[in-house]
C-alpha cells in the first residue's frame, strides 16, 4: 500500500463547546495519511494519475476554516468523509491535535482511520 501524507497542517477554526470557544478561533493541527496507488503516476510521471496533495490540503483548509463544530469528533469525521469521497481515497488516517485544550498537556486530540487498508 502506498501512503501519501500531510503532516503538521495548522488551521484556525471555531471549535469547542464553551462560550469563549464559540467566538475565538483556535488552532487545530492535522496529520493525514491517505492510501493511494501511485504506480501509474510513477510509471507515466503524469500528475493526472497522482493524488494532488496540494488540492487536498486546500480543500481541507477551506473546509476547516469555514466550519464551526462543537466537537472535534464531528470535525475529524467530516474531514475523513471529504478525503475519501472527493479524492477517491480508499483509506485515511487522521490525527487531530487541539493543542493547548487541556492545561498541563502539550497535546490533546483524536486519531481515526476510515476505510479498509489494502496491502
């Protein structure tokens, strides 16, 4: 299985359940791994057969910046849905870090996998 990844993608958004979180943007940091067969792109050296990670990142940034979810669970699930459905990705693993959400913890967040891994 081939994996294309985006690491440390920092995006400002409204996320959270507390009153102050509904008016103050916070940073979420995404690490995204996507299963994608790169064989044809490698053979042809042609972008049309590749997963255009710049397009993926622009789509996710625009979506997250425009969102206003209460829960990170909802946000990360929606991101996975977009990647799998709009970019023909069979499997995705996403780590969402809501850095600073818990006093005393350097990192806090959630990791999900969607779809079937193939070998």
